[in-house]
């Protein structure tokens, strides 16, 4: 008997935010989402990062989502998806150019090594760090 998928794997995730607060005249936000230790797996981490980025973009909030960008690159180029020695240096110029950091409060975000590094970098550079509360629904798959 096969196991039933975790409820979050088949759910749609949305974030709560104030559009006026996040709308920028120039630049973009950097979106932090957990990945390597995401309890529902890497594909769910990718899916949820894309859903959040899509919601922000649909609301005219310019955003760069490193997970949405690098997951398929790693997958289709045979690169190690979990190697922070590859991905953090690749993301550093994008962090430095971003207006600020949006932290999606997905499961395991507090334990995420990558998110911790991102928060430290943005804080050190005196850039805004804004947490985005999460809401789950069973509509999407």
C-alpha cells in the first residue's frame, strides 16, 4: 500500500502582505524560502517557492526567487542541488543588488542554513528584512 502524500505537498500556499509596503519604484526583493531540509521534500519546496513568487509578481511586486531559479538549473544540469558552496556564492551578487529580503514562513524556515545566511547578509548591509506569514489551502495540486 503506497503512502498518502503529505497534505502540504498537494496544497497551495499563499502569503499575506501589504502590497503598498512591498511595491518598489526600482529594484527587486529577494525571496527566502527553505529548501534542503524542507519537510515535504525538494519538489514541494520548489513548488511552494514558485507559488509565492508568482503571487508577488501577480501583485506587481518585483521579486527574485533563488529556489525557483536554481532548482531546475541544478536538476537539468546535473549539479548538486544541496551544495551551499555552489549556490550561496552564485546568489551573493543578487542579494547585494536586491532592495531587501522577504522571508516566507514556510515549514523549517527557522532551521534553514541558507535563510540564516541570507538574513545575516541583508541585516549586515542595513537592508529591510520582512517576514511573510503563510496560508495553506487544499485547492491546488
